[in-house]
């Protein structure tokens, strides 16, 4: 669907629901607005998130909707940011004007940082999806909630796990190189990897920010190779991370492992399927599901049947956000934004498919138990190699191919 048709469809949905449902105990629908970069450079990743939202919404609606609201159905209203801040703001405002009870999105941390002010001003709950930058929940905002781990949690677990792995393999990691996209997301991750260097005892020998639009990374990776790191950590999106891995392989980069940090490519089933040899034994510290959970297996099967593809980490997070929303709506007994916000703040949800304990939010809106998984591609599949209680395989480390 092109953007004009997309927005026309959104308008049509809005017209059908012209009578506001907010505040009515027996609402026929609960309007759920989402803003995602469904066109533009992050369209591929956005679609994976949208699939997860749609799967969860349809599952809830087919099971009778929101019981506390007389069986009200969830209605998704779309917004396209194209990964642009100004569009994110205007789309958020448009959806809020259409009477949504909650806003979900927007994938990009850069866009999220601005949109959160729009949501706060309009007292509309804003459930972050995929946006990882720490500063998104800072500043005393009351309406922002994030289910998945933030940048600090992602970085802490991933770097700790990699260093522990090195010790266990008698191959200590002393020198680390970092490449990251130069937006809010990548810069946040780079800042953490740099800050942790002194605490964890490694030297950050290179830190190279880059533009998502760059068509070639040969010069950057040649510089990294010359610095002789033990580990190359990469925080980026699908297209750029693919080029980096391909170029690192051609240059025989000489590291013990390539590690994605909240990377949109290195645990993505499509990326792995299309690049079997390249992706073998790549690591990624990322959002994930609990591989020990029977419910997670059922959700994966349902996704596979509907979309003829494998549910990804971003789809898992999107699916979970809707589950948290449903729980809050049932407890609030209302689609009113303020009542929903209060219910979200009191969330204690154990019925989920994430590798963590119950979902609970602190005063800033962060999920206090949010835990990323450490993944490694083995035999064409991303498998959990940490934390230990969720692990389904042992890691291969060091990875010989990067020295070959």
C-alpha cells in the first residue's frame, strides 16, 4: 500500500468511529494508534513489528475482545513516520485527535524522543516499541511506558556475557571495537560500551559512528582491523549491518566474534536464511522470547501460519505490548486515557512470552524486569545462549571463521 492509500485508509477507519469511545464503559471499540516507519529506510523492520501488533489484536478480538468493556474490540489506527521526526509528531497528533486511547511505536529512538512530548502534552499513554535509547523515559514524564530493555540493560548483559564467555574459553577479551549508526539509538549504545570499558576491564580501541545511508564500510573496517580488537560490536539496522558483516568477512577482520548490540539484522530469521554462511555463529544481544515457554511456541506457530515467515524479536515485542495493553484495559474497565495510564503504571503481568519475570513498570515507565537475551546463530537459527536459565544451547566462542 502506498502512503496516500495508507493514510486514506486511516481516515476511513476514523470516519467509521466518529463517536468517541473514550470514557464509555461499554465501548464497542478501543482505538489503538500506532506510528511506525512503514515507508522509508526502516520499512522492512517496521513491517515485522506491525505483523506482531496485528497478530495480537486479532487474537484478542477473536477471543471476545476486552471483557471489562463488554467485549469491545481493539481497532488499530495507522500512522507512518517514514523515520522522520516531524512526521512522527504530526502523525501522533492526528491519531490523538481521532480519539485513540493509546499510542504505540515508533521504532526509531530519534523519532520517539520528540513524539513522547506530543503524547505527554495530550495525556495519552505512549507505549514504546523497539525504541531503545535510555533518555526516552527521562524528564519526569508520566505517560511513557517501555516493555523491552533499554540501552543500558541491553549493553550491560551483552558485554558482561561476552567477557564471561571469553574467560570460560581461556580467550580473554581485552580490546573492543564499536561501530554504530549515528542517531539516538546507535549513539546511546556506543556511549554505554565506552562507559563500561573501565568497569569491565577492556580497552575500547575504536569507536566509529556511521550514517545509515553509507553504501560502503571498507575504510571504517580497515581502520578497525588495524587496531586488532578481540571483539567487534555493531549497533545498527538491517541494511547497514548486512554490509558491515559482508565487508568484515571479505577483509578477514581478525576478531574472536562479531556481536550485534540490539542489532536489527544479526538475529533476524530472513537475514540468516538469505546469508547462511555469513551469519553462522554471529552473536546478538537483543529482545527475544523465552524459548522454554510453550505459549511462545504457540505464538510462533500462529505467526508462521498467518505470515508464512518466522516471528522476529521486533514482532515478539509488538505482540507483548498489545498483551500488556489488554491486561491494563481489563483492570481499568475503561478506555479513558488517564484511567488506562494509571492501570499501566500498576502492571504486574506474569503471563507473557519474554525471557524475564513479571512485567512491572517503575516510576519512569521502565519495565524493571526487562532482560535481553544473548543469541548466537547456530545451524541457521538464532538460539539463546544466555541468560543461563533461558539458554537452549552452549555458545561457540571464539569463532574461528573471523580469523580465516
